[in-house]
């Protein structure tokens, strides 16, 4: 492919990764949602670009799905939930922001280390893309474990999915099955989350997981 | 022919030990008396005592069981048989192959077993005291005895008394540390087994110190006579045993004629006399020890005998 | 072979009957009768096979068990001998159990009927198994059946703990055997015994196997310090089951030792026997010391089982040592002693447990402190118990002594060995064995004297009544054999000579000119001999003579009176002052217990003028628990407490765990790829 | 190909039908009927020659698992018919929830059968995810705070796990695509098995790690196991039975498929050590956890973790014997564990509590149930003459012969768990009866059917089964 195409793809991937870092950095729920929206946009752009550069039209669908779901529906829904349940708007980190950043950086290094030996037959693009998506996934997981709020954990989960899609669109000729299943799963996942938030809303007056978990497995 | 002769010798032996046992006891008492400056009873006194006891009626505890009445006969027979197995004047005994040293020890053990049971039968506290102490003493005396057998048999390669005697007489052994140790151990065991000072005092009935006497406290009349006779036999048996292993000289061996046999009898009598005198001397020169030191005393015997066994390896690569 | 298998099948049928027809009133008769019949068949078969000079060479292969191996069954001379022992025990246990069941009909115990035949069947299967899988299945099945039998008294306090400990220790043993067979079968999985024999294991593998087998079979047989479960479990079960477990199942463990160490492992190294000698001596002495501390009749008996197992293991160790030093005749002597003791112990230990069961039935108590004077109330039982006690105390002319005698003959051959360490060890072991024997005598004087002699220590004991015919028959048979084998041991020894030959390639009588059949004169290495028949004859003759003479010559007048009760008066003064079990044990406790068990007597003496009786309490600690089992239990408990925190964490923490696991694995990959 | 389609389609259709049936009694009967149809089809499939197409694959590996799943599905549906009767009686469930329950039950069966038979990585992943979602809903069926919390935990943890698994799947395609070219082929088992030898090992390793952690979460391997005990304890007992008996197997099946790929590709790292480590961790941890449990269902859930650990360990060891043992153990465990959950379900209903210390003397108060439970626990504890003894025998012996240092912790772990099992089962089955004494509702047939199978398997394994296992054992390397 052309250098331009390579650079563009690479650049967009990098933006997605940057956004994950930004997610880690946020202290307020709303800004968190905004950053997440931006990540979704970047992801959609990547998908679109890949679709264009490899001309695989089905990737346009992926891009569209991502755009609609991740960049519009989900952020709005979460916004609603936050307002409706008037949860406190600040994120209380379980792990200090600085520490989280350090961890994030080392994760990225790890993923690069892991991808390095993949030189031989794989094209440069898959390598970069692999490193990027790996990092995004790991950062999403880090996000989930370093924040206490349910919403921020949902967001972390989503960004893991973003990493998956980033990997999926990067590789040429990935059958549609997967994107569909991803989208499907994310959608279902979100519904389930919703159901749960609802039930939990019934039972507890907060989304802070500490309280939920105060229900111990064994009541003894 | 030899079988007949052997059986004859065997019968003579049985009667001989039976006849000599009270005399030996009487002799020991006399010697003790003389050593402490008393005139002392005649050596024939034990015979009279036994006769008197046999005449007397038996006073039996109400709740005594058949076991209580059977035991005197059983133990007397066992000890008599055992005594009959120890070559005294000849090694040519008919019963020699049926039983070796180990069997001998076991026979004495069964006699003790039943006597201890009899002690517990009536259910008085003295019987209990006697039996429990007796069994504790036995628990240490028997292993010591077996270790002595072990070290002797390492040398002689047998545990049959006749062959041991033959071997010892052949003089192939010579003087040995281990044998000396074994002898000392055997003497200690003998003292314990025969309830002599310092383990026990046959003459006392002081409850706290009694062992053997406490067991047989409930016996009277003919039963007591049997028990007493049995203990006399036991004393003789041990002397004969020591003599047979460590001083078998003068014993008639295979093919020895009548003269040899007579000479053997005489030698045996002499050995008994000397042994009795030595025992009396020992008893008069030492004090009775507390019952719970007995364990240490016999433990010492056990260790000595074990040491003897191990010394043999050192002294000569068996 | 077919007989054995069909007998086992029949036992399973009996078990099914026990379940199906449990409502039927006559079902105990059916089940116990059937079990006895099945056992009898096997006994006859085994005796015939041994008499015919050894077991069947070729075995059966059934298409069950491990798919590509199948189940191999074979009964060689060794198996035949142990089949004889096990099933004879089975017969007597069934007889006694039949009577016992009727006596205890009302007590709401768990199901014994279906499990009893299963237990017998399992033991038989162990003995004829000819591949590792079949062996271990039967072995563990045996544990399972006996565990459930122990649990049949699950309502009694203390039983659950005993049962639990038992099953755990049994599975520990099985695990050890599992590992041992794993080593023997190698990675290719040649589990059949023939394949195992074919390939000689490496030195290190053989060493591992020896240790593992001693742990595995030893924990089943009750080798100190793995014995702690044995007295608890054996005494918790119903008495005829206790008899089976103590008298018979331990022998199956001995069989396992012999099978692996003498047969499967090939040429032994000299130190194997050394290890066994050490453990055997320790077990013998400790076992009898434990027994002397017990107040519970059945525990006392169980501990004495531990002691006898020690003696048997000493015999095996000697045999192994001599086999390793290529003096097969002496090895044969030692092994003969061991096997004979196996037979003897199975007889008198069953007998004694039966008597304990009879006493329990008559008085409802197993506590020595509540028994006494039973010789008047239960004459038959008393006589049989006396025979048993005398036999287990190795008194001539009973069978216990014969085994002891042979064993000492073997020990006296110790000096013939090349290794100095062994020579000295054997001397010490000999001393230990002698000590154990003497202490056993004391132990059973205590047992018999307290339980059967003296005066009743409780109302129940005073009102006890003799037990029924079934139980008495079950006791009489082994008692009779104890006497018979003591007088004429040689026929039995000749009978199982093929088994000895099979293991050590020599017989006990090999290098001795022909002896009349009633002589016992094994090796010529030491020219000793023993003849129980003549001994018995002479003793009988002499005593008859004696009785005649005494009663002819001396007075035979008897006057009954009350013995002096140390100043107490009343109808039965001495009863107050009578010795108790613990006071009887006191001298020996002082001599040995104070060091081994840290035993302390605490006397609480009331003030002068106070009429309260003084009381003596004995405190002692079990070293096996203090040093081995309690620490393990505590360790597991602590770890469990630690691990338990994982149950109560927040979801975020669980996610963190997951994340860390992922990162660790990724790092591992990254590292390995370099 | 016919039978397999029926197998997969039946549950899907019946799920839809059951969603429309309001009467729960009828629904329960239909549920049994449909499960029976599935089982029949599965048995037919058992008979015909294994084959594979673009959508489905049936080979020696999954044919037995499919049959097993269908069978346990049927027995569980029978058990559940009696179970829900009681639940309705005590007003824990109402008709509406039961309608949902039955539909979800069949949907769950569908997802599992699909996951087992799918020939496509993506389809299999979707199926596993579907299984997660359905079970999450069923765990939260009672709507109690504890059950919601359990379901929430289950959903979050397994959701993340599923996501990681998907990433692994994508990586797998990423690895295969350069070799096999774009398109479906690179995601099809059968084709992958052919070409995997040429695939770049580095990406394979990466993929396997993500798949192991991802699907391993559903297998319940420590330290990813946290969801499992609560999900088992708080959901309806039939669901606990199928979770332990089937879902764990399905997840492990997925892992093993990928292990096959790695084994077929020479250059990739050996996955063995990773699996051995996780297996041992699960075994030891679960064994210790058993001691402090007070809830009987959670207790047996931990025992499931322990056994999954053993199985994973076995496959990690590899080699014909260990793999055979692992496969056998999979089958035996799912039969035994579901049987135990049936018994526990009855016990909990008759005694009216899940607290272990409140249940005692079952063999006295309810002899048949008590001895059944005892037999089940004896089997799960690895005592003969039941099947698990055979697999543990093979595993331990072969391991000790090859890696003595690994066999020691394995044996210790098994013994530790054994101790806890004996402790609890004696408490529950023996002693003087305590707790309520209600009569047993529903049939005990499923319980004893399973036990009979396990018993037979412990004594004799049918030839074809052995042959299949041996082929798979060879493939697993």
C-alpha cells in the first residue's frame, strides 16, 4: 500500500491509543464520557480509512456501527443514567492517577515487546496495529481496575471493545462475522448492564460498587 | 539304648532338682544367719515347713475363682519342668532338644504370668501391688535374659543348653569381656527373678516393699506349699543355669559312664553350695532398694547384656 | 481360581441381599451364613492349592478395568496363604457376627449387613489382583467398605472423628502406593505385575518405591508414627468388624509389603531391610506401651495389634536383609516366622476382639474401670479370653510362642551378616522385641486381671450373663486353633512353605535332615529345636501326677472366708481397696511412660478426717499427635484461613487478579520468546 | 450432517416455543420432551461416522461431549421439573419467571451445543458469549440481593474474559490470514488444523495467552474463578448442575481446541506449563477453600474448581495417558457433579436450608437420598469403584513417572480437598438427623442414572469411546 495510507492508519490508531491514556487521566465522569466519544470517533475513522485503503466495503458498516453506537448512543445513555440517578460526578480512583499512568506506559512497552518478534511474514501494518490494539485492550482493563465508579468501569469495558475492533479492522479480509458479533455483544452487554444498573438501582441507592460488594458470598 | 539312658538321666534330673531345691534354700538361710552371727535354723528346715503347710487346711477367699486354685499346680509344674531342662550333672537329657534357652525363659514367663493373674483374682490391694510390680520387673528382666542368650549364642552358635555346656567345657572360648558382662547381667537378673535382696526381701512382709510375697499373700496350706516349693526350685534353676553356662566343669558328656555321672552330681552339689554361700554373702552385704529403683537396676542389666552382645563383634569378627 | 472369583461374586450377591431383604427377620442368618460359606470355599481352595505345592501359575484377564490392560487376576502361593488367613478370619467373624447381630438387634446402628460381605470381597480382591489398577481399586474399595462399617456406629460420640481420620489416612496410604506403582509402571503405563517384574527399576526408583510402600502399606498396617487412626477406627466399629479390621485387614497390608518388596521390586538392597527393622522395632515397643496406657478394652487390643504388626515387620525386614545378603535359608526362616505370626495374630486377635465384643454385649461397657469378676459370670468367655491372652503373650505351648521363637532364631542369625551396622542394629532390635514381648505379657495380665478377675467394678459387670451360642462358637474356633498351632506348628509351616519358597527361593527346612512331623527344627545354622507336643505332654503328665500326689498325701480340706480388706469392713471389704487398671499400670508408667508420653500421675489427697476418696488422674500426651498430626492439621487450617480471604473481595479486586494473571502470562511469553 | 443440525436446531426452536407457553407445568413437560429429542439426535450422531462441514464439525473430540451435554440436559430437565414444583410451592418463583426460565434453559442448551459443534472460531465465540448471557440471567432469577450480586460479579468477570477471548480469536485470525489468505478459511478449525504448521508462532503464543485467560475465566481456573462459587450458590440448583456439569466443559473444550492448534504448529511455545501452573493453582486453592465453606452449594462449586484444575493439569501434562485421563475426568466430573447437585437440591429443599451445619443425618432421615449423595461424594472424591478413580489413577501414576516434582503437589492438593469432602459429607449424611424433615419432591431417577453411569465407567469403558479418547489424546499432543 502507499506510505500515505500506512501513515494515516498508523496515525489514527495512535489517536485511539492516546484517547485511552486520556481516559485514564480523567477525574470527572462527564469529561470521561467526552473522551470516550472521541476515542469512538477516532476508531470509526480508522475503520473507514481501512475500508477505503483496502477497499473492503464491509468495513464501512463497522465504521458506521461504531460511530452510531459508541460515539452517540452509549455516551448519551450513560449521560442520562448519571443525571437520572444523580451519582456524584467525580471519579474516585482506587489507584493514584500518576501511578495509573506509569502502569499504562509500562503496559504499552510490554505490548511492544510482545509484538517485536512478529517480524517475519506479517506486514508492518499488522505489527503496528497489533501493538496499538494490544495496548488499548490492556489500558481498558487497567481503567476498569483502577476506578471505583460503575460508569467508569463500563467505559473501561467499552474501550476494551474498541481495542478489539481496532485489531479487527486492521487486518485485511476479516470476515464480517466478527464485527457483527462484536457489535451484537457490545449491544447486548450494554442492555444487560442497563438491566443491572436498574436492578441495582432498585436494591441500592448508589452505583458505588463498594456497597454492592458488601454483599458477601457467604453471609457469615 | 542312648534314648533309654537319656530318659533315665532326665527322670533322675527331675527328682534331683526336686530334692535339692529346699536344701539349697535352707543352706542359703543358714549361711546368712551365720554371716550375721546367728545360729540359724537347720538347712533341713524348709522341708519341715513344706510338710507342715501340706498338712494344713486351705483358707480360700469367698470370691476366688478356679484359676486361683489351679495356678499353684500350673506354675509349679512349669518351673519344675524348666529346672529339669537345665543340664545339672549331665548334658545327655532326653528333653534337651524339645526346649532351648528361649523356651526355658518362656516357661518361667508363663509361670509368672499365671501367678500374677492369681494375685489379682481375689481382688485385694496387695495382690494388685504384687502383680503389677512383678510384671514391671519381668518386663525388664526378660529382655536382659534374652540378650544374654543372644551374646552367648553368638559365641556358641546355639541356644540349646546341652550344646552350650558342651562347647563351654571344650574350652574353645577362653576368657572374654562380653562373657563377663553377660555373667554379671545374668546374676542381676537372677537376683531380681528370685525376689532376693536388693530387689525384694523374701523374709519381710512389709507391705510397701513386698513384691513376690504380696502376690501370694492370699495363698495358704498346700497351695502355699506349692508356691514356696516353686520359688525354691526357681532359685536352684538359676544357679544351675549360671553353672551350666559359665562353669560347666565336671558335667558328664556323651558317652560318659556311671562314674562320670556320679562325679557330675558331686560337682553340681559343690557348685550349688558355693553359689548359695556367695548369694548369702551378697545379700548380707547390701541393703534393699526402693521399688522404683528396680527399673534402673534391671535397665542396667539389660544394657550390660546388650553391651556384651556388641562387644563380641569388637573382640572377634563373628 | 474359579472358586475364588465365584466366591467373591457370591459375596457381592450377599451384599445385594443385605440391601434388598433388609426387612426380612432372617436376613442376618442368610447374609452371615452366606459369607461364612463363601469364605469356607476359599479356605478349602487355598489349603488345597498350597498342599498341592503352590498357586496357579497362569492367571485370568477379565475385559474390565483399564481398557487397554484389562483386569489381571492371579493367585500364587503367597496370595493363597493370605487368602487362607483372610477367609478363615472371615468365617469366624461371620459366626460371631451372627450372634452379635441378634444380641444387638434393637440398637439403631447403621447398615452392617450389606457392607460386611463387601468388605470381605474387597480384601479377597486385593489378594488376587495381578495388576496395579485392580490392586489399588480393591485396596481403596477395602478402605471404603471398612470406613462405612466404622460409620455404622455413627451416632456414638467419637465415631465420626475416628472414621474421618481413618479414611483420610487410608487415602494417604493409597496415594503413596499410587505413586509407587507409577514409578514401577514407568511412563508407558505397563500396569500389569508381570510387566513390572519384567523391567528392573533403577536404584533411585527402587529406593523411592521402598519408602512409598512403607508409607502406604505401613499407614494401613499401623506402623508408628502412622498408626494414630488405627486404635480409634478399630475400636469404633462393631466388634466382629473390629476383629476383621485388626486381625485380618492389617494382614492384607502386610501382603502388600511382601508383594512389592519381595516380588515386584526384584533384587533387594541391604538397607531396605534395615529401615524396616528400625520401624518394626519402634512400632513394636511403642504399640505395647500405648496399649499399657489404655483404659478402653478395644483400644488396648487395637494398640496391641500395632505391636504385633511391628513384630511382623521386623520379621519381614530380617527376611529382606538376609535375602539381600544371599543367605536364602535364613531369609526363609525369618519369612516363615513372619507368616506364622501373621496367622497366629489373625487368630488370637480375632479371638480377643470377640471376647471384647462379648463383654461389651454382656456389660454394655468397654471401659476396664467398669469391668471385673467376669470369670464368675461368663465362664466360657473367660476361659477363651485366657487362652487368647496367654497366646498373645507368647506363652508356651501356645501358638504365639512358636512365632516368637522362630523370630528369635532368625534374630540370633544376625551375626552372620556382612554389614556391621546391621549386626548391631539387629542386636538392638532383638532387645526391643524382647522388651515388647515382656511388656505385652504385662499388658495382658492387666487386661485379663482387671476385666475378668477380681471383683465387679460396676453393677452391670456384677449382673453380666454369658453370651449366646453363636458368639461362643465364634470365639471357641480360633481359641482351639491357638492351642493346636502351638502344639503342632509344623504342618502349617509345611503348608505355606511354597509361599516362602516363591519369595526367597528357599524353604525353612532346606538344610536340615528330615525331622518327624511334630518337630520344629528349622535351620542348621543354629541347631535348635522346639517341640510343643512333647512339652504339652510333659506338663500335662507332671501336673496330673502332682495333683494326684498332693490330694492323696496332703490334706484337701478347704475353708471359705473373707479376705482381709485393709481394715475396711462390710460384706465385701476388699472391693473398696481393689486395684484399678491405671493403678496396675503405674509402675510401668513410671518406668517408661514418663519419658515417652510425658505421663504424669496427679494424686488429689483429701485432708485427714475428710471422708472423700482420694483420686488419681493420669495425664499423658501422644507423641505421634504432638509431633506429627497436630502440626499438619494446624498448617492446613492456617492456610485455609489465609485462602478464605479470597472469598470476600470486591469485584474490582477480582478483576485486578485477572489482569495480573494476564500480564504475568504475557511477560512469560515475552521472556520465553527472547 | 443431518443429525447435528437437528441437535443444534431443536433447542433453538424449543426456546422460542417455551417462551410462548404460559403454563409452567406444561412448559416443564415440553422442556423434558425437547431435551429428549436433542438427546436422541445426539445419540444418532454418536452412531454415524464423524464428519465436518463449513458450519459444523463433528469429530472424535466433540462427539462424546455433545452426547454428554444432551444427556445431562435431559436429566437436568427431569430434575428441574420436580425442583420448580417445590419452588413454586414455597413462592420463590412465579409463572412469569418460570416461562423465562424454561426459554432460557433451552437457549442455554442451544448456545452450548453450538459452541461444541461450531467449525468456526467466531461462531464458537458468539455461542460461548451467548451461554454467558443466558446463565447470567438465570443466576439472577431469584432477584434476591445476593443473587443479583452474584450475577453482577459473574457478568463483569466473564464479560471481560469473553472480551479477551475475542481478542485472542482475532489474533488467531491475524496469525492465520497471511498464510491462508483473507476469508472464512482462516477461521475454520478444519482448515486451520491443516495449515497451522506454517503460521507465525509469535502471534499464536499471544493469541493463546488471551484465549487461555479469556475462556479460562469461564472454566473457573484460579485466580480467575471468583464468579463461579457465587453463581453456583445463588442460582436455581438445576442451573448450578448444568453450569458445573456442562458450561465449564464447553469453555475448556474451546481452550483445548486452541491447544490442538498450538500442538500442531511446532514452533509455538508449549502451552503445557501455563496450563499445569493454572491447574495446580486451582486445585490447591479450591482444596483449601473447601474447609471454610458453610453453604453446601458453594462448597460443591469449589469442588468443581478443584476438578477443573485437575483436568487442566492433565492436559497441561500432555502425553497419551495424561490426555486420556483428562478426557475421562471431564466426562466423569460432569456426570458426577451434576448428580451431586441434584442430590443437594433435594437435600436443600427437604431441609429448607443451604447451611451445611443445619443439615445432618440424611442417611437416617432420607435413606435413599442420603446414600445417593454419599455415593456421589465418594465418586467425586476419587474413590473406587467410580470412574474418577480411574482417571486420577492414570494421571497421578503417569505424572509421577515423568515429573515426580509435579506429582507431589498434585497428590497433596487432591488429599487436602479429600479431607474437606470427607469432613462435610460425614456431617451431612451421618449423625442424628437435624433440620426440617419434608418429603422429597420430584424423582431421584436422574441422580441414580448418573451414578450408575459413573459406576459402570469406573469398571468398564466401551471400546469405541476408548478409541475416540485415544485419537483425541494423540491430537492434543
